[in-house]
């Protein structure tokens, strides 16, 4: 079935038919541009073998496109008012299941087990921006079998996810994402592609999940505590960041010795370290 949504006229018609009112608190900005929708579907590289999880289908615009490309689509929408609309706009799309729920509360490993026999899925979404980071980190950290995540996010967040050491956007989010996946910004998307128009620019980012992380660490929790501590105090040296962290409990001497071994000097700053160097530091500090 060919998609019917993805332009302003049909979107307005659906909204009026169901007398839908936008809820700011749910981050509702619906896509009204077919080129952007095509671009997202192409970037996600979906085939009939894939099960796709869509987070926040809204009125079902992207869901229609996903249903045409994938084997199966599971769409999780929190706003109860959208459920009857989705029943209407997705009528005849037999490979779609809509779930009314909060993506942050659903047991996704269980859902993937039931719906896809535990085989890895692809996540595709125009995300609600107020919970971008918890959604993405929840997917990576929560043992969800996953091939890739292709999502619309704030441009600034996409830049942070893809940033390399030394860039102004580089930080804890860059390292957390790059530990789990290879990021690639597929497109920048202007405000006029959405209804209502958001105040900020957006971008489509594709995160391709690594089968095994690119670095070997003895203690993942410690690695992430060290990363957070290093970026908590941006203008401080790495040594001071680690010494002042409430999460870490190392002696001044231990920290200084581990940093010394990186060979970048005692006053090195966290924002210049690569993921490999953070892993090395974390493995040196790890007490087994
Ligand atoms: N996919 C639609 C589109 O592109 O036109 C809508 C995207 S809109 C940016 C985000 C959607 O996520 C909204 O429909 C919103 O109601 C939904 N949403 C917000 N918070 C959610 C949550 N915690 N769980 C599931 N859906 C959520």
C-alpha cells in the first residue's frame, strides 16, 4: 500500500478529522516532507527481512513508509489520543502493530523475543527530543538485540554523537555512543519539514551497532564513571576531574601514575583523549 501521508495537506486533514491537539510535553513535531521520509528509509537500509521498532509514530506518517519497506513494524506511542488516528491511517497495513505505551518503560528485550524470536531489530524514529539521550542509551545499555538506530534528533545532539576528540562538541555523549556504535549523519533537516515547526534544526543520524565494542575494557561501569568525571569539569585537567569526582575513589597518586602512563603529560585534558585512551586509563585504574 502506497503511503498517503507526508505532506502538509493530508496531515492537516487527518488532524482536523480527529480534532487532534498537539501536546507540547510529548515533543510532537510531525514530518510533512516526503523527501525527508524517503531519505530516512533509505539511510536505515530496511528490507523485508527486518523488524523495525518505531518510537513515537505520531499520526503514522513514517509508519506507512516503514510498513512498505520492512517485514514487520512495531510502533510504540505514548499519547492515547493518537491511537484511534493510527487505527485510521494504518488501516490496510497488515504488518504493523501499534502499542500504546512509554518507550522508556517497555521491556524491549522481551518484546523483541516475542515479536522477532530474539533476532536483532532496526530502530527508526523521529524522536521526541526531550528524551533523546535516555532512549538511545537505554537501547544500547538495555540488552536490546539491535542492528542499527536511524533517528531524527536535534542537530546539536547529532553533532555531539559524531564528534571526535578535540572538537567543541566532543564529550561524554560522543564517547558513550561511539563505544556501542558507529555514527553517521545522513542529513540535516530544516525546521519547515515539520508541523508544528520546531525552534531548532534537526538531523538524521544512523548508529550502526558494533557486535563487540571497539575497545576492550575490564569494567564498563568504571570506564563510564571516568568519562563522566573527566567532562564534569570542562576547563579542569583530567587529573583534577578524576580527583574531584564523587563517583570515583582513587588515591591522588594512583590517578597521577595512570595518567602519566598515557604519555600525554600531567596537565592533559579529558577532551583530548580518544575512546582507546579512556579504555587504557580505565583498565590501569581497575582493581580486579
Ligand atoms: N513519527 C511521527 C512523525 O515523524 O511525524 C511523530 C514524531 S514526534 C517528533 C514524536 C512522537 O513521540 C510523538 O508522537 C509523541 O507523542 C511520541 N512520544 C513522546 N514521548 C514518548 C514516549 N515516552 N514513548 C513513546 N512515544 C512517545
